[in-house]
C-alpha cells in the first residue's frame, strides 16, 4: 500500500507518495504526465490518502528548502525506472545546488554523449521533483527548456538556488 498527501509550497501543491520504506513520488499538481505516473504506481499497489513518517519528513525538508535553509534532502527515496533512466537520475543528484548542466553535459556524464534526446526524456520522467533536481538541467544555449512542473517553476527554483549559493562579495 502507498500513502499520499498534498503538501503546500510557494509554487503550488505538491503530491507526495510513499510506502513504509521510501518516498516514490513528489510532483507538482499540474505536472504534465502526473496521471501516467499515478497509473504506474497504482499498478504496483493501492494508493490511499494518509501521512507517513516519510511524508512528514519530506514536508519538513521542503519547507526548509523553500526557506533557503536546505538544498540537499535526507528523506529515503526509491527510483523505479529503466536502467538508463536510473543512471540519468543518479547523475542529476550529483549536480550541486546553484549550478546547472546542459542535456549534452548530462549525456556525456552518463557515458552516452550522442543520446541527448534520450537523456532529456529520462530527465522528464523523473518522479521526484526538487529532490532529484531535474530542474538544474538546461539547454546547451542556456535556455530553460521543458520542465514537467512548468518553465516558470523551473526559473523560480533555479533563481532560488542561485541566490542562496551566490558567492559573497
């Protein structure tokens, strides 16, 4: 069984879903493809409304993130995807807060420099918004290309992290 709860954020409601051991989904309410992700999870287990210790923990950590007090997360999570997707998602975790990488740089980092489109698809399929920081990936020209939660949220998240990690002058 999976438990779900809506969490408030400055960017709108975020849906958190967890089992007894790990957070498995963290997505904005209007995320493109949210229904597909929910169908995938329902095929695995029933989803009921309710808060778990993990959901409470991620809610606290997200509150700290939005307050600028935390930029790395400790809530245990599990990634369920193809081997390639999981490799891309693990690489996203290596991008420091306040920094970005291009899709090409990400493709090179996972050892598939010609697979930029596949990397972009894997990035877009990330089920853990903010925690697995897919918002830190941009176009090679610096453009804020697609983000499942919307480009305006992506800009907000990047600006938030850049401000917090800007060098002191």
